[in-house]
C-alpha cells in the first residue's frame, strides 16, 4: 500500500502532461510563416511529414490547394 501512495501521484501527473501537451512536428516552416499551430490545418500531429499530409482538415486542404496561403481559406 505504501508503494501505491508513492507511485500513483507521479504517474497521474505524467500521464496528464503527456495528454495535455502538443507536439511540434510536421511543417514548422508553415507554422512560422502563418503564426498558427499545426492543428489549425491538421486533425492530429504526427512525427512524419507524410503522415501529416494524410490528416489534413478542410483548412489544411484549402491551404495546400491555394498556394500555401490562408488568405483564401478564411481567417482562423
């Protein structure tokens, strides 16, 4: 029982931090250019750039099709 009291609180905090923080993978040059988070154009963040292309949302598809500019895609 004593070990559980020592292990559970740090485990809960660690899991919470992992779930609540976002990764910064993908295309950092686009994020810097637009001053937006990757999740504006992607439904989820992946480690590989090829995987990021697979999970584009409607804003991301518009961004890709309109010459990598958010001007025609509506302000987000």
